[in-house]
């Protein structure tokens, strides 16, 4: 199921063992190399900053994230493998979106994440009022992304036809 980024932040982290809220998500840990949400920075009920890794989430329900116990939340310093990603503090929100032909599309206003895999699947780009009179956002699939750097997201030209693989011909 796809979830918008805003619906994942500020969510309670609920412990099955304790039967109550043990923390609250405050920011995503997003890997810019593969657009995967590796986890979330959380604030425990004791106001301590901890990390919840995506693999420790048992379920996502409207009331929040379900985990086995408070023990799955770890100190950021303990996550040696994620140190490099966490040090980047990468955030997609507000990044400029341009095409491969250097045409400005807009800025990332939101993104949708597949909750079972935690990969970002869609970017929602807000365009300038002159480009878009309806005021709605443009949706860009992850397959259209060419490159992501510190300042912008580069996508394929929007009006370019996409190639259909040889084995995927349409049947009438």
C-alpha cells in the first residue's frame, strides 16, 4: 500500500509487549542511492532520540507503527552500517525537479512510499502557477528518475514516448 510521506511522520510507535505508545516518528532516514526509507528518527516517551529501522516494523495501522517492543528502538550511534546514510540527512522535500534536457518541472511537494518494501514509488511535484493553472501536483514514477543529487532530481523528458520491451506487446 502506498502512503504519503506526511502520513508516516508524527506517527506513534506502539509496542505489542507493553501495549502502549513507546515513541513517535519525527523524520525519515532516506537512502538517496536507491530511494529506500531505511527507518525513522523517533522521539521516545522519555524525550530520547532513537532510530526505528524499517525491518523492525511489524505492521502499519491507522493508529501508528506496530513493533514488538521498545528494545527495537536503537541509539543512532549503534547503527554503523547506516552511519553514512544518516550523516547525509537527505530529504526529497523541496528538491528541484528538472528533465534531462534541463527543463525545470517544479519542486518535490510530497512522495509516496510502498509500505511493504519501504521504497519511494512516486514523487509529487508542485509546478509554478504559470505552468499549471489547475493547482494540482504532477506525479512522477520512480522509473522516470534518472539521477538524484544534493540539489535536484533529474527525470526523463516528460513528453518523450517510453519504449515497450519486445516481450510486452499489447494483445487485442
